[in-house]
């Protein structure tokens, strides 16, 4: 979600696993202005070894984990609840 415009980039995935997540963030990396930072919020697929290995050479990605049961802190979850 672009917080300045409200535009959401989304993709349907068959499974919520590392392989699908890495494919998604790679698409974000290719389609987002290289000058911008990308913040990832939550998701267990953010913590796998494969995901961490992909994120390491991509420093413009920042991963933030909110506390359990704190979806209200995630702007995209607020938008999807509407």
C-alpha cells in the first residue's frame, strides 16, 4: 500500500509460503521506483531462511513485525476491513 496515494499492489497466491512471498517481493522490487524504500509488515513467510536470504542483498526492504493480535496497527488490514 502506498501510504501517500492509497494504491494497493496485491497478488493472489496459491499458498502463503516463502516461494510465493519471494516471487511477490521480487515483483515489488521490479515495479517500484528504485529510490523508494519498501516496508513489509507482518507475515510468517518474512522469517524463513529463504526469505531472509533474498532480503539480505535488498536493503531497501524493511521488515516490521507487529505484536500478535495487533492487526489494527497494519494499515493494509485496516483498509481490507472496510
